[in-house]
C-alpha cells in the first residue's frame, strides 16, 4: 500500500471515530445525563487528524500537476 492510499484509509477511519464520538456525546445528552467536561474535548483529536489528512488530499492533485509541469519545462 502506497503512502497516499494509507493516508486516505486513515482519513476514513478517523471520520468513523469522530462520528462515533460525537454521536456518543449526543446520546449521553439525550438520556438526560451530563457527560464529564473532558468528553467534550474527545472529538478534537480525530478532528485534527481529519484536518491534516484532508488538507493533504486536497493539495495532492495540485502538487502532482505542479511537479509534472515542472519536469516538462526542464
């Protein structure tokens, strides 16, 4: 598995983890109990990974195009 597909797979799993954590917080709130304050910070770690991997996947096509035009101009 190459680097790009590994990052894409990691991004997918972090999206699942983020969704489950946020859904868990909403279920806890819906049951009428207040979760501890640290539970509200749990989604931030997967969200940070999602941001960095998402930015990588967003920039990747532009970087590939930039590299290919740079090679053809040499």
